[in-house]
C-alpha cells in the first residue's frame, strides 16, 4: 500500500492515510497507526516491523494494542491482494468498489466523497455551472464539464473530465438520465473522484457567475474553498458500514452461546457484549471485520469441542465463501446508500399555459 498509494512527506517519511489508519515508513521501519496518533507525533504505533534488503519483514513491535476487528481490516486487504495479485488502481477504479475492497483501509476522504453523491450535491453542482455559463461544455483549468442530450432516445448524460500532463484525460464522474412515461430515472454510472477534486469543482461553481470563467485559476493566490466540516456521523470509514449478519455465522454463534460449557474461556467471551450491542444498534447488521472475528471465535470453539470429544474432523464453511457473500452485500449497501438510483415521478396530469420563468434543475438537465 505504501508503494502504490503512499506519498513522501517533508521529513523524508513515506505515508499512506486511510479514513481509519495511517501506514508510515521511516527509514527501514514500517509502522501502523490510528489516524489520531498524528496528534502525538506518531509515538503510539499499533505495530512496527523492519524490512531487510530482500524486503522481508521482521516484527519489532507486536500488535498487542491492536483490536481484533482492526486486525481483521488488514487481513481482508491481505486476502484481496492474494486473490487479485494487485491492489485497486485509484486512477481508474470506481470509488464505490475501492471502498468495498479496502474497507477501513480505503484512501482518506472515501466516505466523505460518497456522502457528496448520497446528497446528489455533485449532480446539482455540475449542472448549475453549465446553466450559469449557458454552455453544453465548459473547460476551466484541468476540468471539463459536458452535458449530452439524446432527445430521440429520451436520454441525457452529465460528465466531468480531468486532464493532466501526467495522466491525460480521465472521466471522473458520469450521471445518466432516462426519461420514461412515468418520470425520470437518474443513475451514477461512473464515480472516480477524490475529495480534493470535489473541492476544486465546488470552487469553480462558487465562481461560475464571474464573466471570465476561464481565468478562475489564473490568480496563483486563489485556492479552492475549504470543504465544509463534515457532519457528525456514525460511519467514518467504509469498514464501519454494517451488513446483515451471515446466516452461517448467526446460526453457529447462537449454538455456541447456547451449548457452551462454563469453562468457555475469557478470550472467547472478550468483546461479545460489544458485538451484541452493535448488532442491536444496527438493526441486526454488523461490519464485516466484526463478523470475521465472530467467525474465528466459532471456529476456535468448534475445534476445542472436537478435541474434547476426540474427533479429528471439524465441519465449517470456508471463510472465503463467507467473505464472498459479505463483500457482495457490502457492495450493494454502498451503492444503495451512497449512490441511489433515483426515480423522479412525473405528475399524472400536466397542463402547460406559459413558459416558466425559472427552469427546474431536473428539467434543465
């Protein structure tokens, strides 16, 4: 992750920030931190290891302070890397898929970006810029906003492109709209935009009423408007997004609790109350990392019980099958919660008597 996503800091360290964690390399030492550890000068790492010349790791600080669910977040990404051979390419991948694949290790700003699309803020921002400029296509700095209409097919699209010397022209966002007899269906077909680029687009929108749009970025002292402080929310990282408890885990957990002997062990009981509380708080749902921790407790329990009975075979569903279901469900949750396909119903009866003075944003698009 450091190699693919990390950036060099002024102090010479290399760092990767996610919504929950920070991975940092200083010299030959790699450390894992919670994001809040920046306030303490990166003194309270969760784990340290060193790399030799062959890049083989040697643990120098064991992850004794790392919570079980935090450890699972890293194991999820390790398994993804093992199955796919490489990490997602942030330049091309849809941010919704990145959020699902990397969970709490998705790049910092992932959830913030998804929230913007959840509120349809980006659609209205891009459309309003074109309306104020009275153009179907507008280029400002690195960004191009383009609106395409297909009246014969009752379709329209709104796109955002970014052009840089390093990467050429990339499509960041695409909204597709289809007009039917009962209304307009709006769908986010492409979403590959960072929190930084969103702030740049907002800056363009705030200045769209100026006569010389092309020179918005001409003043070197001009900077994009700072993003508004995010509202307090429960979901702070993609890994926090709860999904329904897997039927296998739910059934085996219930059996384990019901038939466990008094000497079940402190380790097996640790954190169980918190798990049940989170399930209740989320209407029977739980983040994937928590469900993985439940899975390993179930597996541990079944193994111990089999040993007591002298059995050598333990019956269980492979973790890979469980994860396939859970990540499919999380992907569906992300798309439903943050980029809903919105249907705008048409009025049952419509009489036009005069041209409206103010055009609706939806009608204009």
